[in-house]
C-alpha cells in the first residue's frame, strides 16, 4: 500500500500549477491495488482538458515519483 504522505507530497508539487488556472486537486483515497482517486476541483472539474491534466500531468508525475502507482482516477 502506498503511503498517503508520499501522494500528498506529489500533489503539493502539482497544486500551484492547477491553482494558477483556477483549479485544484484533492486526494480522496488510495485503493489497496494502488489506484489513486482524486477529485478535480474548481476550473479543473469542468475544463475540457481535465482528462489531459489528470493523465498527462498528475498521473505521469505520480508514477515518476511513486512507481507503485497503477493509475490516477478522477472520482468527481
């Protein structure tokens, strides 16, 4: 199981970029099979590029820093 503080540290690195565009990300849970569930908030929740932000930005950064992460999913 992935440590919550490791995931929060990666999100803390990403968060300023999202906030600059009026959005944010919140950690909801980490499943037993290492799927990180997040909630995109603000502008990120309704942005047409939200999936690109989620997969190309958040998930990529998460997997680079925490190889055990299987995927990052938005639970809206």
